[in-house]
């Protein structure tokens, strides 16, 4: 078939189920919102901002692995990116926005934590938590629903 891209998966499958991505998005978002709303916790955790920044980055990586993974509905080597993204559709930009926002929030968490800017740290944690609770699940479902 001309134009069809297939990948050999070897003896392992690198895809992630949608339920794992959704659960991780929820847990990471809730954790970051807890940090954002508790001043003492935010002050304590801002010192370990590099460790906390791993949360949004791991959510972005999970989403990326899910999107480029094989679509289980088709089960013929077609990735979800190829199967669900339509030209001119919103899923492509939505995916890019999700990953970009999570990466930006992680960078802000590190910056604010290392500079001891608690207000910015809490704002970044809040923004990242909201993104993880709203945008990541919507993107995941967009690449899941037929």
C-alpha cells in the first residue's frame, strides 16, 4: 500500500493504554493542585522543584507514547496519530499544545523553585494541574474515540 507507514514492534509493545494515561493525568493534576493550594507544602516542595517538574514531563511523555503508539482498534501497525488526526482538524494542534504546556509548566516549576519565587511556583503548579486535569484527558480521548 503506497504511503502507509508501518513499524515493526519486535518482541515488545511500547504502547500505553488510554486508562493509564487518563489515570496518570488525573493523579498528576490533583497532586499539582494540592501543591498550588497549600502554601507550606509549596514552600517545602519548591526546594525540590526539579523532582516536582518530573510530574508534568512524565504526563507529556505518556501522552506522546500513547499518541504515537499503535491503534488497538485497527491493530495493523497504524499509529493513533495517523488514524485519528485529520487534516485541518483540532487533534494535532491539541496534542502539540498539551505537550508544550506541560513542558512550559515544568520549566516554570524549576525556574520558580530555584529562584525561590513561591508565588510563581504555586501559579505554575496550578496551571499545570489544570492542564493535566482538563486538556490531557480531552486529547487522550480525542485519540481514542472512534
